[in-house]
């Protein structure tokens, strides 16, 4: 099928998925508990609570609330007011996005800039101590829970050596440890996959031809192998970016990074419905978008995959 | 990808080495080093005249001019000349806090984390001088007098400016209290001023505050939570929602910016009516993790840290560049019970629970002995304190006997606590749960991260939760009545409904006879102990870490007072 | 590893058979007739070719490690110096035995309530393994059944099931889990259920794909024409192929489930105190990181070792069962 048809199908599925997620979250929140009592202090009367519920529109029947919510979101990206902060929920989420974005991009950059060269180096010097070391490190990186890695970094780098700060995002130095923590799994995966993809290509016949022609190993790799190994590696990069979102939650909590993941956890506990909805929609939206992009890229690179 | 055998072997040996390395690699100093400076920073009251002596010695020395040159506080706080820009002025005082409030609302963010930040931004009509025996001194009001039993007249200070440049007038005072009493507002402050009738503007610098019934504590209330004066014109212009995110007051520091979960920045206000404070800028940085917060202090990343747990006090004291200031809080950690939950219906069960708690043991273990088990529900030095009242009894045998007598059949008790809101809250909860299990109670603990943990959630049959009682007025009315009385949700939700207690409390707040009030409160304390709607645990010692060169005194209430008389910067 | 799981999903989803589209009906596709190698295939082909010798070393090592952990869990009462719940407020924050102030009565030190870290570590393995195996089981059963349903019934049912899978994958599962626990309240049962649900999608995709591809095979069509019952088809043709895949998926899922449980416990949403769980021990120790690092570090190391053992074993298993999987999984 044509690329555009393929893309269209994917987009429709993505939208439908998003809708499903947001709807489920909406109803789950409403059925779970009453935020009005959580919001008011101990001195509030029953009347105060009732009045607040009315103000917040919590008295309406659920379908009505849902319809109101949906129309507002679609028309003006209006998620209502944060129940806690009394500021627009969308704004509350928006102000945290840059922090998570910075963290995710930094981690992604590390994944590519460290993982791929490491994989290449390991492949080029396969079976040497360097290779073994790199692969050992990669294995370690894949089995270490990211929150534990974060804690160890806080302990060793932040508390014992006091080389770097470990809480918040006040300066650029604050970004280093969280980015390292978040990217560890990705670097490890990327290194291993790059190595294997490269090695596979290296064995192909045309590589033997290149050798026979007298090209050095290095030239052969850079001229032929890399290009062919790129396809699977590029695909996995997309997957990694999606994974960063999930890992960001724990990382943000360990390093008190003021991002969206941390906001999600806090607002779920506070039953701050509008913010939870906005956050869920944002995270799901980004996830779906990334998956979409990866699918499209994959479909473009490998037309046979489109036959679905 | 299959790693081969040698990789696996290497991997396992690396793991082993890692473990050994971590074990052997000790942190900088496990044992506290001998103190280099025996200077004890524990004198509570800093006489405001002391620094003046320093100013005399080095008047024009550019390299070490004393900020105290301007510390000439007068009785009426006349504005002094601005301090000369000097190396002693701290450009940015960074304070690491463990939690931040939702907004900066003077009527609603009155928890510990909120009042700390509100104090430098706003002023009160009357100030409670914590450094001088809790005397009430003039602040925005220069004088006051009781016109009659129900009315208090105050004269306002002239020439006071808000951060937006407008002048303070009686209209602002009236607006402030109208805002507090507004029935449509979500304000917690209303609970502090239930007796308030209203404010009358007599002339631009005179107001009259009227109460519904005689109030023996009106002046204390005006010097306490919620009574910070806000600018009428500005609030009306920007709206309340915007105002509580970017407040404007008359205090020595004005709001600059607030990055949530990151930091709040305040700059010195040049038009401040009283003498200028020492720090040019204050940054409140949020570092919720204890270990990280302490490390930030030790490394110099921050200047002051709050919520220093007793376990870490030694570390900070031992370090050469830092010191510790501690103060017993006017706050008690308590437990509160839902007396209508199936397990706790019988008062004997509740009394047994109270008897089973080894409070001294908790203090020894969790607070290194630095907390205090109070006498009943009273604070030393405050109204109602009686040294002859015994501390809560610890008697597990009696507890078991009571449980048997009550026929306790194993009904489950659900105890919910937050892991970080109260210092040592989780640890105390776990320890108390064990103590209760030892006497035969069935208890289930839930540790849930929650920003505001002062609510008992009816769903799920929750029976016990942590709480704290801050004595805001130096009087049982401020905590015993406010928290446990009929106007609080605790009673309103039916967790406790004591008739005699309520009757007595109402009486005590509206009579001016202090002897009779004392009698009433003693009886109310007795009821609290006998009826056991909860129990007092201990009065915590609150510790702060400071870098050397910062002379700041913490208060028994969580205010962060950075005004000139309380925060001084000596040689960096 | 988690990335592999998603990779499997993606690959299983992106194939003609998984989408239920018509596929040229031929005999079982041979390796050389495959479409362009996908990532997973590349990795496996490389792995197979690189394996100059069948290495039991890895398998032995990880099996031994896993066995050790299981034994530790089973024999915890015998191995632990004391009860994991025994508080001793006077012995709070005792360092490990080889440090000054430590004692061999508490070899790995004591936590903030004086409880022995080693004992809690041993008992904590029970939780990890319990949750891990139960969840893997739940996921396997749930996912396979749904996959079979989707494959056989096709149509709306099949599409709905696949959409549900998409929806679940649209959010980091951690956020979903946190939301569910916040709504219902923390409990071990909920934890196991959630962990089980976290992995069903892989099984479903793969199973469905397998059912679809097989049902188009000539011999199946022929068998049906002759009157063979569905059950017979299932048992004789689909099940054998399914077993290998499902087992491999289960081992992969085990690692991610252990990770999920420990993350949730770390956040305070999983196992509640005083029950010991490696994740919650890690979380509780954060406060004392600069004065009592052992409270957090040892549980973390235990987690690492366990996940390592499970992952290595799963990887080897997948490679060992390669020949079938390379063809059938897609």
C-alpha cells in the first residue's frame, strides 16, 4: 500500500487509542474518591464541601461531566482548573514539560552519542578486552533498576564525593546525574544492538569483497557496514525515546526533578482530576506520536512492512 | 545476544568487587570530629542591641563593613538609612526547604511549609516577639486599645508601602479581614477568626475590629496565622487566583518568581518601612530528600537547611563550615482516632492504645532524646501549663487488661501515615504499630505519599492517622480548641462528639477571667485524656543547619524570619 | 529485557498475519523466503552464527543463581538471623559487621528501626519471587487466551482486543499502575494483578499472529475440510509452537515484573511496611543515604542480581529455542 494510506491508518489508530486512554482515566478518577474533602481544611463545614463540589461541577451526572470535559478539551485545550493550585491545569502541566523534555533529550543524546560509538568500537574490536568490558557494562546497565542506579549515583557522586548536585534543576550541573541515570538502560541496549547489527553485516559477502579489494577493516566498516546496520538501529532509537518517558517517572522522583512524571504521581495522589487528565493526555499523546513516527519511519525504510 | 562464559564470570566478579568496594569505601567521617570552634550557637534570645557594638569598630572599612551598621532598631522601628552596598551583604541567601505549599495564600496555605514562606513577604498588625518572651509589639499597627469588651481600636503606621508602591491604609486592613471571613472563600483562616464580627474603618489610619463575643485572645490572633495584611487595590485588580501565585505584601522581601518544585525567589524590598534586612535576595530551594539536603549544606550549595532530622545533627555540627540551631516547637505530634470506627468504639480500647505507647522510648530512639514528652496536652511556658500534670502513662500490662475487659476481638485498626510529612512520622508509626501489636491489637499500616496528610479518609474504615497541633496563640484555644473543637472537621465528620468539652471550650473563649479560663482548660485536658479521641506523642525539637557566618534564630513556629533583628550575616 | 518485549510486540504487530490480512497461502515459510530481516531476527541470526559453541556456561550460571535465590526465599526462616519484623530501637542504623560499630549478629547492618537488613533481604526475596511468578503466570494465561480468542474469532472481537493492547501500551505502564493503586489503595493482591496485566499484550500479539498464520496454512484448511475439530487443531498444531514462545516471553516478563514491583514499592505503592520488599527497603533507606547507606544499597544489589539471573536465563532460553522462533514468532 502507499505510504500515505499506511500513515493514515496509523494516525487513526493512534487517535482512537488516545481517546480510549483518556476516557478510562476520566471515569476511573471520578469513581475513586471525592477531591472536595481532600482540598478543604479541617475547619470546613459540610456546606463548604457541598459548595465546592458544585463550584467544581462534581455534582453533575458523570456523562454530563464527561461531555463537558471533552468539548472543552477539543475546543480550547481547556482542562479546567487545577483543584490544588487553582491555576489552569493545562498551564500547570505545560510549565513542567520543559524540565522533562530537557531530561529526556539529554538522556536520548547520551544514548546515541555514547551507545552507538560504544557498540561500534566493541564490534570493531570484537573479542578483545575492550569488547568484553563494553558488553559487560552493557549487561550491567540493562539489569540495574534505574531508581537504584540513581540512588547509587546520589550516594557516591553527590554525597561521598560531592562532585555534583543531586536535587532539582537549578543549574546545568543538576542535569548530569539524572540524564545519566535515565539513559543507562538505553545506552546499554543501544551498544549491544549496534554491535550485533554491525557484526551481522560485517559477515556478508560484500564485506568479504571489500576486504579482498584491500580496504582496511575500518574503511570497510565505515563505508559499507554502517549504512546497512543503520536500519535496525534507527528503529530501536524510536523505541528508546518512548521508553524514556516511563523511566523518567522514577528518575524524576529520585532526583526531585520538577518534571511531568513527578507531577503525574503527585496529582494522582491529590486527586487533582484536571491535572491528572492533562498529564495523562500529554504523556499518552507523546507516546502515541513517537510510536507513530517510528512506525512511519520503519514503513518508509522497509516498504514490505506496510503490508498490514 | 549471548554473552559468553568469560563475560559472565567477569560480570560476577565485578559485582562482587562492587559490593566490597561500596562496603569498604567509607563516607568522609563516620565519627564526629572534635569541634574546632567551641562557639555555642544556642543562645535563644539575641539582644538586638549587641550588634551595634560591632558597627562602631569598623565604620568605613570596605572589606569588612558590618551589616550591623544599620542594625539600630528603635522601639517604633523607624526606617533607617539603607545599608551601604558592601561585601557583607549576602547577594543570595539560599535556603533549602523540604516541602513547599500549593500557593502563597495568606488565608489558606497555613501549614508549616506555607507560613514559613509567607512570613518574609507579609507583615501583621501586631507582632509576637519570639526573641523577647513572646511579647506583643507594634508592627503595622503602632498602638491599640480596647474600646469595650467587643471592640479593639488600632492606629496604623503611616508611610508603609506595599511592594507595588501603594500606601497602606485602613481600607487594606478591612479588606484583609473581609477576605478571610468571606463565606465563598476556601480559606482555612476563617477557622482562626470565627469570633470576628468585622472591621470598621474609622479614618485612613485607624480601624476598629469588632468581635461577636468578648475575646481574650484577639490581639494574639492579630499577631498570628492568617492575619497578614494584603493590598486591597492590587488584589481586586489582579484577582485572587493570580494574587496567591504572585503575592504582594508589606514585608521586607518581595516576590520575584516561583518555579514550582524548584525554587521561590524573593528580593529585598527597598521601600520597606522597617530597617533593611541583611540578605539582598532569598532563594527557597526545594530539596525534599534529607540526605541530599544535608549534602547541599555541607558542600556549600545552600546556606540554610530546614527539617534537619536528629540523626543528622551530629554530621552537620561536626563539619567545619556549618552549625546547627535547634528550637523546641510549639507543636506536638499527635495521633487522632476515629472513635466511631468499629475497632475503636470502646473507650477502653482507645485508652489501651494510649497506654501501650512508649513515648520516652520513641524519643530516645528516634529523637536521640531531644524531643519532649509533654505533660498532657500542654506546652511549657504557655497558658494552661501545669507542671504537676503527669506525662502520658506507659503501661502495657494495663493496656492488655483493658483490652480484655473491653472484649476486644481483633477488629482491625487501619493506620495511615505519610512517609515524609512529619519528621520521623513513618518511623514512629511503624514503631507504634509494633507496640500495639505487642498488647494484642490488630493493626494495619498504610504509608502513602500525600502532600497534605491532615485528613482522615472515611472510605476504607481508616481509624488512626498522624496529625500535629501547632499552638499558634500561646493558648489552648489555638490548638486544643481549634483542632479538636466542634468547628473542625474532626468533630464535624463525627470522629468525636464530646458535649462537655465543647461547652467548656465555648465558655473559655468568650470570658476574660484568666483564672476561670485556666480551670476550664484543665478540665478539658482531663477530658481529652480520659476520652482518648487521640493522644499526644511528643514535642519535637526542630533543627536547622546553617553555614558559618549566618546568624539566624529559628522560632517555635515555622516562620522564617529574615528581618534585620533576626538574620545577621557575619564574616563569610 | 523490556526493550526486547516491546520489540517483539512491534514486530509481531507489524506483520501481515498479525493484522489478519490475507497472506499468500504457502507452506511454512522458510528462512530464505523471509521478508527483509527485522531487528529481532538480525539479532538472533547474528547470535546463532556467533555462537561457535553451545554455551551452557551462561545457562548454568543463571540457573544456579536463580536456584540460589529461590532457595534463599524458601529457606529464609532458617537462614535469617532474626525475624524481619523484629524492631530494636536501640540498635537503629547499626552498620554492617565489617565496619566500626557493626556486629555479626546483624551482618549487613540494621535499618532505621533496628531491623536486621539481611533477614529482611531474605524474606524480601519471597515477595519478589511470589509477585514475579504469579504475575508471569497471570500474564501468560490472560495474554494467551485473549490472543487465541482474537486469532480465532477475528473481526470485532479481535480488533477490540488489539486496540485494548494498544491503549495499554499508550502509557508507560508505571503511570497506569500508580493510578490504579491510588484509586484502590495498596495491596499485595492488586500488585500481583497489575504486574500480571503489565505483560499480557506480548502474549496476545504473538498468539494471535500464530493462530492467524497457521489457520491459513494449507494443511489446516485441509484438515478442517475433512472435519477436524478446533480443539484438535489447537492441540496438535498450535500448542507445540506456542509453548516455546510463551515460555520465552514468560522469562522476559519475569524480569520486567520484578522491576515493576520494586519500582512501585520504592514509590511506597507496593508492598506496605512492615512487610519487607527490596523496593520498599530501597525507598525507605533514601532518607539515611548519607548516614546508613546499607539500608538502600543491599536491596538494590539483590535486585540487580535477581534481574541479571532471570535476564540471562531468558536470553539463553530464547536463543536455544531459536530455530522455531525465528520463523514462527513473526
